[in-house]
C-alpha cells in the first residue's frame, strides 16, 4: 500500500494530514519564512535561502519576497526568470517555470484540487496536477493558473486572467476563463 506522500506525488487522492506530509509542509514553512525575512541589502543571503527552499533555480533568477508555497521542492524556476511580490505557488504537484519568464505581482499557481462531492471533501481528500509554464512567458499581475495547465512558450497572459486550460505558444490570452485573443508571430 502506498503512503499518503507517495499517493500525493503520483497525482492520486491523498490525505494531507499524514505525518510525513505535514513534516514536509513544516519544513517548507520554516524555509519560506527565512526567505521572506531576508533583506534587500543581503542579496546573497536571499538567494541562498531561495535555493534552500526551491527544487531548482536557474542562474539569474530574481524572486521578490514575499513568496508563499506549500513544499518548495516541487517548484523549479528556469534561468533569468523574474517573480514579483506576493507569488503563491501551491506546489502539491510539480510547478515548472521555464527560462526568461516574467511573473507579475500576486500571481497564483495552484496545483491542488479537491473533490466536488461533499463527503470526500469533508473527509479531507485532495489531489494535485502539475503546472508547466513555457520559456519567455509573461503572466500579468493577479493571474491565476489552475491545476494541470500548460502555458506554451512566448505566451502573454493579461492581468487578472484565470487560466483554466492549456494555452498554446505565441498567444495573448485574457479574461476569466482566459481565452486567446491574439496570436504572436
């Protein structure tokens, strides 16, 4: 029988109050607090705290605190990417952010899902699906990306959009739910 953590990592339904999972959450909370407490006059300390928190971090990445995440080690950010204030990365499943990505303030990447049916939700069952952000994507301020979504390279998602399904490469998407309004050459 799989542990709840193994079930979580496999994308299956799991119970988050499992001791192994809560230990991971507690570790991430301490590391997130450490990163968020760093000061602007200690960029090396800020980078070290971020490297300790996240799964991988490319060269030249800049993340402005505060950052909030569930596990940290499930989030991977490619080189030269920028993450603005108040990012929320609910990384129950893997979050992959490509190279040269621009993420505006208050962006949420939400891999977690919950049952629609009341009884399993009341019993605290949940699951997650990965999010993949392609290279050179720009997510405007307040964008929300839901579980299981892939955004193709060079795509721009306008401020406040809610991305509920995959977006192709080389597009501009707006609205709730986000829809492609223009293609880019």
